[in-house]
């Protein structure tokens, strides 16, 4: 089985509005899908002094229709060169499954995420995610999704 890879560069710029520059990369090697997302620069648009950056690393593993996954993410906010209180890190593990119902693809997952912010306040969340997608035409895919936190304790990082 061969290896596939992908790279995504996303940039949004607007005067007086939030701007972002992000890089995403991933590999499919057998049943493993490691990935990394890096936020090079985010600014809030209100002041030129507030900037955030962050990184997410993780992997997924395909086990038939099931997909266990794990990830670690960290973000750092600075205002005028000083680290802000909303810097955070989190890690999570989850289990997802994909299914096809006629022409509709459905994915659902449950996971556990533990968060810690710059003030050492900790929290955890157990979200359930579900999404649906279907081809409306040869060039248009319609998607819908929702997420609900079954459990949310302590300080949450967004």
C-alpha cells in the first residue's frame, strides 16, 4: 500500500477584522494518519498588539469502520510581547466511526479532552460529534454537523 500526503496553507486577511495564517500537513501510511496543524499568526483585528499562535499534532488509526485517535494542542497568546492569560494546552483521545446510508455519509465520535490554561486552571470535556454529507450534484457536497458536550468540568479552553 502506498503513502499519500497533503499540505494546506490557509490565509485570511482583512482590515479591522481577525486575520489568520495556518499550515496543515498530513500523511496516510497504511492505516495510520498522522497530522500536524500550525497556526503561524492570528491577530484579533482590534489591536495590532494581540497575536496568537498554536500547534496541534496527532494521529488517527483505521480499524475497519472504527477510528481511534489522539491529539495534543497548544496555543500561546501575546499582547505587546507579554504572554496572555488565555494561553492553553490540551490533549485528547477519542473513538469515531464512519458509515454510509444510501448516498449519505455519516461520521460520529466520542472523545475526552483535558485542558490546562496559563493560570494552571484545568478542565475536561467529553464531546459527542456527528456529521452528515451527501453529494447534491457532481460539483456540490452538502454537509451538516453538530457537537454536544456530555460532560464539561472546570475551565475550558476554546
